[in-house]
């Protein structure tokens, strides 16, 4: 039996890292923490006989490879680039402009032509490697968050059940 999100019923879930002694102890009984990749819900799931190896990647969300334009701005700079991968909580994009880890940006993701961009009011640069910038979404409107969740669902080929307004924050 595969884990399924109790909030939105999606099967697009990912095992996440264990937090605290209790989660480490109950994993001995085959109960592991999972994170829904669409609505961000975190939940535990029992899988008899299944053991997971230590996780190398501590990301909460799986990124999906894409290619679409992005505009970004901060108090010091305005620029453009190409989004190379995206999740409901973050993205990576290529740009030739020099940016610094820890900088705060406003992002406009042009995921679908002819449609308005998905606007992330505040994102923080978490990593920079060879012209690829990793940005975590901090502040995004409920409307744009729903559009982002729909985009990710479309990219993985899963229908999206509307996320309740009282859902957990993006990250």
C-alpha cells in the first residue's frame, strides 16, 4: 500500500526526514514521516516490513525539471533567467547576474504562455552553484500558491484537490 496524503488525497508524497526522538523510535515500528508534494501536509504512515536508508537529500520537496522564464527583482537589481526546476516551496533558476546567498527577491514565474505570472512576493536565495540559483519561497499570495500547486500537479500528471485556506505554510 502506498502512502496517500490525508489532506488532499494525493499520492504524490515523499518520505521526509525524521524529527526528534519519537519519530526515530516509531520508525522502528515501520511508521515513517511523509510530506505531500502538492498541499505541503506532513503526516506519518505505517508500512509493514519497509525500511528506508538514511536520507542524503534533506529537501522536503521534490523538484521537477522545467524550462520557463523568470523575472526577479530586489532593492539592488532587476534581472531575468530561466527556471530549471520547481516545487511548491522553491525553485532553481539560471541567470548571468551576480546574486548573493541570503538575498531576498521578488519572483515572477512565467510558467504558461499567455497566462499571468505566478508571483512570489518574497523568496530567499539559499544556494548558488555555477550560475544556478536556488530560491526558497517565503511569501506568496493564496491565489498564486493555488496556481503553483496546480502547476506542480499538472507537471506530474495528477489532479489537484483545492487546498484548504487553513493549510500549512509553504515550507
